[in-house]
C-alpha cells in the first residue's frame, strides 16, 4: 500500500458542457445534484454529504446491484482547494459509513493502490458553455474507475440538459 496518489497515474477527462460555469459548479457542490449524476450506469447515490469549504468533509455512498446482490461502497474525503466556479480539489478514500478511511486491502483494492486519491475539477468558459477538466490522481487511466467516470459524465450531461430545460 502507498500513500502516493500519483503512484498509479491519473484519469484525466475533459468535457465541454452546454451550461454556464455556475451550473456545472452546482453539479459538483450541491449534494442533491451530485446524487443524480455521480457513479457509473446503474449506480444509485443514497447519501452525499458535502461541507464545501477548505477542510470540510464529504461522505458519499454508492449502491449497485451485483450478481451476488446489492453492494454499497462508501467514500470519504476532505476539500483541499476551492475557487468558486473555477477549481475544486478534494481527497477521496474508500471508507465505512462513518467516513473512517479503509486501507486498500480492507477495501478490496489491489496491493499498491493508494489509500487516498485526489480529485481536481477545473472549469473555464468557452464559446459553447463550460470546459470541465477532471483529474483523478491515484486511479489508472485504464481502470474500472476511469470507465465509471466516463459513465458518470454521460449522466451529468443528461442532468444538466434537464436542468436547463426545466
């Protein structure tokens, strides 16, 4: 196990979203919006607690159906950097439902997986809306986590569209 989030590389995903930065920012910082789009296809987010301030904590529960029945995964972290409507940086660890971080082994992750990873979201205006660049350090670019982010961002696009036409 390592505490270096760069040990496994990073997932970097860039999307241009048809929405103003303020709305995209809400998608990341408002728990009710976050619950709608976060996670891969088929996942539900019954819990998203977000104290969006430097040093504030976050706790997210993802539920999925598996061949062996329902499964819950908990993630906790701390906000490290916040520049409203521009940049959001937080840590993420697999945890128990109280937010206590689990070791990689206890979380069922392979040897060498960092206990804590880091997510950085950068937003910038474009002619077509908002350019969003998400970097998740500590997750290999060819991992299931990378595929999960792509599916989540597909759901984000749909949710933004529903908000813009509501």
